C-alpha cells in the first residue's frame, strides 16, 4: 500500500506540461496545477489563455501565484524520494572512457541509459522517473552514448533508427518518406545483425592471421635458437682451430730460435777454443821474448853460448794462417722454416677445412629437395631417363618440336622444380665425365641463343672442361678453382634470401666455390649440362638421393 500511495502521490506532483515534478507550482482558476514557468511559456505561445488539461478558456489572463501548500508538499516529497533513491553502493563515478550522467551535480555517475527524446543520459538513480512515469515510459531509451546529437537526424531531428542499404547510411523515419523514399530500407537491428555476422567472419580471419603469425614467431624463435647454437659451435670450432694453429706456430718459432741459438753457440765455442790456444801461444812467445832480451844483454859469455841454441828457436806454435772462424750464415734458415711451416699449415688447413665443410654439409643436407629433369626444356641432343634423374649427350639428334622452353643451341636442361624463397639442396653424380656444368638459372633466361654462364645472364654455375680444369664464371670472367681431388659427386646449395649459391665435393667433404651477395628476384631452376659427347664424355649426369652424413 505504501508503494501504491507513493506512486499515486508522485503522479499528482508531476507537471502535465514538462512531465517532471513541479517547480514553483501554481494553480489555475479551474483547479489544475502546473509549473509556473511551464504555464507562463504555454500561454505566451497561445492566442487564447486556456487550461492545457480541461481546455477552459480565460478571457483575461489569470494572475498566477505560487501555491505555497503545493510547493511545500512537493519539497517534502522530493526529499523523501531522494532518501529512497539514494544511489546504490555499486554505482561508481564515470571513468574517462564512459558516458557520465547529465543530471548529477557533483560526482558524475556512470550513465545506464541515454534517452533519444530528452537527449540526455541518466545514471541508475536519475533513470527512475523513466521507469515509473507513464509519459516518460514512452521515451526511447538506448545504451549510453556520449554525443546524443550524433544519433539524431540532422534534417528532421528524429532518432536514426533505420538503415538505407542503397546509400549505406543511417536514416530516420521521415527520411524514408522523402530523400530515401524508393530506397531499400531495413531496421538498424537487422542491418547490425548482418554486420555482426560479417564481423564474426572477419574476427575468425583475424584470429587465423594471429595464429599464423604466432606460429611464424615460434618458427623465427626456433631459427634464432638454431642459429645461436650453430654460431656457438662454429665459434668454438674456429677458436680451437686457431688455438691449435697458434700453438703450432709458437712451437715452430721456438724450434727455429733453438736451432739458430745452437748454431750460434757452436760457432762461439769453436772460436773461444781457438782464442784460448792463441792466448797460450802468446804467453809462451812473450816468455821467449823476455828470455831472448835477457840473454842478448848478458856479459856472461859462457851462459850465452850454452843457452843460445835452446833459446834462439821460437817455441812450437800452430800455423794459424789456415785457421779461419767464419761468422755463421743464417741465410735461408728462416725461409726453410717458413717453407716447412707453410707445408704443415697447408696440411692442417686442409684437414680443418674438410672438418668445417663436413659440419657445414651436415647442416645444409637438411634442406635436400627432390629434383627431376624437365623434358620440355631438354636440348634435342640430350637423352633423359624415364625417371627424370639422368641426362647425357648423344650423337643422334632427336626431333625438335621447337618448344619455347627448350634450349636450342646448347646441350642443357632445367629441373622441373622451381624455387622463389627459402633454401634448397641437391646432389649430382659427375663420376666418369670430362665435361659438365651445374648450378641454377633464372626462369627468364634466353634458351634460344648460345648459353653464357654468367650471373649477368641469369646463371650461377661451376663447370669442368677438358684441358681447362674446374672453373666458375663471375661477371664474364672464368675463375679457376683449386681442386685437390677430382669430385665424384657435387652438392648444390641455394639460400634465396641470403643470395648464396654454394658448391661442394660431397665425397671428399670439400667446398668448391660460392657465389655470394646475389640478388634473386624471380624463380630459380636447377641447371644441368652434361657437356658435348665427343665419343669420350659419355657418362651421364645423375641426380642422386641425398644421404645424410653420419659420424
């Protein structure tokens, strides 16, 4: 009952013009109550003064006074209502990114709803009249928005509740009757449901893109980890090699110094022995000189005659004219030591390079790919095996169908597989051949002219030519390759992004040559040329399966 009387009292205290609680209430002669400002403004806009509720006309504009009793009753009711509507403890001041209540005086609370009729936002407390008052219940409430003007039609001052699919814009009801009369109109809710479905699909795609990138991050992290591991191993290996080299050089240096010191000491000892003998002879000669002087001045004739024979003869001495101590010649000592050192270092370097190449081959063999020959590109003098793994030059010309992909002037053929990123590796047996050419080529190479195996023309290759040996062509210049042992199987490795093409002697674990700093911008194809036959170069080039190196 208390709530019913409260609801009845609140309805009695509502102004029928502003639909809010009385402010300075006045009573008309017909007994109806209004806010003083509301009725004054109402009469100011009318030609005849009348009561808005009962439409009673007043020939003379009534003199209005504030109804003191009603004003006190409204004040008391407002205070009791404020006590009852004290904000709940869960209401919090609006954050910077939240919509504040437009009615709160001091601490602006978070708005719960926005009214499209009042063009105001209300917190839970100030939203209560819209929940209780019959007239306010008809107002359109939406989720709170900061700029309510943006949800109103600028032309008709009506809520934007519809969507024009023709012009892709939000419109009000009046817009559908004027500018958009013949357009496809749907409710904003219907359009939003469709948009939400599209957003859901986009979200799914975005999530997939996120997952793909997360996977890519993991791949890159694994790559970084592997790179660090490989770098640490390479550094440790290099440090060990150079430590051994330094130790070996220091030993050779100590040996050289020892040999020179020994030779020097031997020369000094021999010379010192001769000097000692000479000094002894000088002492004996000085003694004899003194005896001769003494005897030559004596007056004792008997003594002179008795000692003359023994003293007049010089003491026995060595013939020193033939004794020569030559300074030791060290000419060639250092050079001989350097030659020996160079030979030893060369052997150590070869061993270490093979060791490093062995480790390098282990790493790159993981990028092995299955390569087969493309018969559409094979020159008419070439014969390919059925499995596309072997090619050799024959003395009989095959039918030439003038395929645009086919090599016309040189006995060349490409692989079927192309590569435009990443790394790849394959091995080719060259055993028994006197001529061969291997590498990779750009897709756009001119196959109808004589091949020039230069990077400028789209080729990165090494080759063997009888009488000329092993070489690579860089910038139209043939670079002779130092090959210790004749390769039986050649490995080809390409790192597209790094611009690297490397060649290896697989059996002997030796690095043959590398093109570095290359710029690849198109598909790369494996390139093969078995060389002209000439009746001796009959062995085929064979694409071999890659066998992983095992300790």
